[in-house]
C-alpha cells in the first residue's frame, strides 16, 4: 500500500513540476509521413522516437499506435499530456494515426484510415526477416494500440481484427472510455445514488451531444450497426432494429429522443418478462433480443490480444466498457481452453461442462488477458493530476506487455 501511494504522489509531483518538459517531449522529435488511403487520398502519421529518458528496450522492436479522441470531447491539451507521459514511460516508437472524421468525412473513413496506417507501420517500422518460413510472420516485433473515446473504439476494432494466428498482429490494447456500441447510445443510464448531481448532469449532456454527433458521423443508420464501427457487435447482436432511413427518420432531436425512450421501454418490458406491450406490436415492430455470437470463430484463425480497459464511474461508457471486458473474457476463456487442451474453440455449453480444476486453471490465464478498471468521475485521459495517474497506469500495463 505504501509503495502504491508513494508512486501516485511521485507521479503527481512530476507532472506538476515538469509540465513544460512533457510538452517538449510530446511535440519535438516527431517525423510526419503521408500514407496513401485508396487511390487518391492520404492521411498523416506522426512518428515519435523514444525519448532520451527511456533507458530500456524490449528484445524485439515494438511500436505503440496512438489513436486520438476524434471530434467528441476533442482537446489538444489532453492529447499532448497523454502523449508526453506515454513517450516518457515507454522505450518504444509511438505513432499517432491522424484519421479523418467529421460530418464531411464520416464513417467508414476512420476505419479505412486506421487500417491503412496500421499496414504502413507494420511494413515500414518493423524488421523484415532475412529468411521466410511457412507459418512464421515475415516481420519481427510487437504492436500495441491505445486510445480513448472514438479512438478507443477504433483501437478495439484494430485489436480484434488484426490478430491472425501465424502473422504479426496487435499484441495488446489499452483503451479508456471507448465508444464501442453506437446503436445503444441514448438508452437508459439512470443516475446512481453514489453519483453527484454534477456528474449526472455532465453524463446527460455528453450523451445528448454524442447522439447529435452520431447523426453527423454516419450517413445511414445501418453504418453504426457495423461491428467495425461498434466492436461490441462482434460478440452480440445490437438488440435493436436498424432505425428508419433518413426520409423516415425523426425530424429533430426531441423526436429522436422520444424514439429512444420507446425502444428503452420495450426493452425493459422484455427484460422483466412483461409481454403485453410486445404482444400489441406487429412482428416487425417488436423489440429484438440480444443474441450472443462466438467471436472469433475457428474459421477466422484469430488469437485475441490482451486488453486493458478503463472507464469512469460517472461516464456513459462505464456500462459498455464493462460489457466489453466480460465479452472479451468469455472469448479468451474459450480460446484458452481450446489451446490448452487441444480441442476446437469451445461453445458456451462445453465451457459449462469443464471440470472445476480445468476451469480454474483457464480462468487464471484469462485474468491476465483482460483487465478492467474503474475510476472516479468521468475518468478521461486529461491534463489533471488524476488524468495523469490514469495514463501512467495504462503505460505501466503496456510496458509489461511489450517486454
């Protein structure tokens, strides 16, 4: 306990007295390259070499990909502070992918940009083996990814899809308050007794802002039902019908909120096994149940990376982050049992039939693969002392993963 407390106090003093030095670390020694996306477009990557304070390095080259927040709660000072701490703590190259996202550059543009940036990083910043062998990656090194909010959602997408067995892929992902479930934004988030009034008001304001932003960032409703935009949907269905097309959509924010309230009401009826409201609807109008998916399937040939997931207790992303950690844990449990005991990826029913000793052994491995942490308040990676502590914790976890 003493060591933990001393570490936190030292971190706060360091941030308070060395803010100017940190800004220098984050802004200096960055090389900018342009990477082609598609046939005639491009994005910028900012490449940061390890800072002078880094004294150790991993045996294999490693790269950390940093994905900014995007247009939601955008704050350059917060981004600078987070990058500074990551550079000071990690003896690895850090690359910021400046993906494009606005009402004029909406989804799936940031997905394509992130994947293009990742491909460039693997081909240009990791060493190529002199001798190629079947079943072995052509490149040598480790890749990790981090981000929060929209950047956290893109980091999750990248980690869940670029992890093919026998190929170099994402080894670990550190995400904070990730936006991983666009369809369910705006549904029930009642104020908890432990929440302050200010926190509840901030949560409501952020949610309303995000609903309006969603209308700008997605041309069609079905686009935010895409698992690449909402990675939670790799593991389950949305549990909601895709909203009407633009010509049939609500005319203003009040009508849109009313629509969400209706969906919430019907979903609560289902959860409480109340069928009267559903029976009064036609089959096409009845609310849908969330159906689990076994991701990844054996046919995909993926091995999920390790995840560090954090969120604020007062954040609207608290619940989705907790659910994501549970879904990841379940998938890791299936894969760990399969790899350890030489069988196919297990179904949920087969997992339930594991012996107590086997389940305990596998569960211990899973705990190392998925870590979920809650912080007081909104829990952003910002330029406050507590925000610095949160970034330090993520950097500490990433350092252990990239050894």
